[in-house]
């Protein structure tokens, strides 16, 4: 089984499914393998038809199935120094190298390898495979997939998200809310800056106010918060604007994010920034030029995974892995979206998040073997 998984992983890595590009070839490949096991296939696409989710089902067509979920997209390799071709699997000393090996094509490969095992069993409840697009840029595919399942009346009861956790069970994580704020100013010559509205200067004021909210967010940290750090975080990741030093910039863009511990924190930040724009920044801009503006676009608002004392997914993961302890992490996954849709969720998969998004990303054969063991035990559990 491990060798079959390795071969499938090599095929998956060869598809350069960077989030900016199509994943259709990989989805077609995975769908073909699952069809060979007799799975029912559902495809849901993005609005442009360039990307797709795959949802495949084995077993009886009843409620209460278990979903094995992973995202098909990977982060870019540009600017990274790899010692081998990122989109060609390389093995050395028990490690498999390539973009996406741990995040998270290793888990997808294991699921595809074990599909014939599920197909050969007399399943008492369905097992579903969910492979999504655009997780890395806002969990866009998972939203489409979950909506498609609701419309079709497909009601699983639990999901295992196979993000790299070194097969530790993760019962909770922060949300990940991502935004782009555009500043439209009024350009002009730098010798008379007051005659224009410098979009960069207003962007700097916006960022300054945003980062001032860090302290009140620390004070709002819930007692006993298990996260590191225990409070909601804010970060400005990029600021882009202006053509030259002697030109009043007419355009600027700020990319920023927050990782809320609670939904109330997210509401607090959005309300504070909205008030700052409406009451301070925009009036000052309009006093010079009414055509100026500030507009914030939501890139993705991915809810966190809240630890639940009575979670079927958590109970199943404990049984399958033999681990009683469950942890929380600060990185985000699609798990919160499933949980919000009424599907209990847990994160547990092969590989280490420490390798994700880095050059020479790898997963160990031992981690893949542990994952295969978990999936084979799941086959035993859901069989009559």
C-alpha cells in the first residue's frame, strides 16, 4: 500500500496546481482513480470553470458519512531555492520531496490509495472524498463544495481534514480573515502635495490605526485561551502604490489579515476600521477631492474550528489513531467551514506544518504509513 501511495503522490506532484493556475487535470486524475473503485462522482466548479472540487462517495447513499478532505492547490515556488525540481517527486533517506508533498497531496495520495479497500468492504455508512480548490487563497473551493452538498441533500456527520499535523489530532484553530483595502487618491506633482490626495499617506494612516488595535485585542483574550499567542492577531502583509518619488500617488493597496480567536474579535476590528474610514480618513480625502475613496474587499473570511466536547469526528480520530490528547494550532484550515455547516470536524494528517510552503518541502514515508494505517482502520470501523 505504501508503494502505491508513493506512485500516486508522484503523479499528484507532477500537476503544478499553484492556486493561480487550474487544478482540472489533477481533479480528472483523482476522479478517474475513484471511478475505478466504483465511487459516485460530483464536480463543482468555480465561476470561471478553471478550477473544480471533487466529491466522491463509496458505500450506501445515506446520511451520516465520514468525509476525508484535502485541498488540491499549492503555494508558488518562485523565489525559493530548491535543490531539485519542485514538481517532480524525489526520494532520499526515507523522505519524499516536492511541492505539496506534505501540504497536502500526501494525504490525498493516501486516500486515493486506500479507496479500493473501502470499495471492497460492505460499508455500513458512506465514506466520502472531498478534494477542493483554492484553500491557500481563502478556502474558496470548500465554500462552493459545502453549498453544493447542502443543495444536493448530502449530509455527512464528520470530516477529517488531512492537513499536516504529524498525525496529531487538532480539535481547534483560529480563523483566518483576509482583506485587500484599496485607496483611490488624487494624483499630482510632488511640489504641491496639498493639491492632491496621496493614497499612500492615507494607507499608512490606515495601517497605523489597524496595528493600534493589537493592544485592545490582547486585553480581549479569553481566559484560558489555548492558542499561541492566546489573542487575535493582526498583520499588514503588503502595501503597493505610487509610480515615483516626485508624484503624488493616486492609488495604493494594502493587503492585511487577522486571525480571530472569537467572532466577536473579528466584529470589533471591522467596526473600528469602518468607523476610522467613515469618520476620519474619507472626510479628509473628500475635503480635497470628492472623487477619492477607500474600499475594502473581502478575500476570505474562514471561520475557526471551535473545540467541541461532544464531537463525533474527534471521537473517531481518537479511536483510529490511538491518541487521547487533542491540540489546537494557530494556522487555519477548511475545518471551521465544515463545522459551521453542521458537520463535526477534526484536523489530522501526515507531515509537518514546519515543512509547508518552504523550499524542499517533504513528507516522510513513516508519516504516510501512519496515515495509511489510520485510513485502513477507518475501513474496518465503517464496515458491517
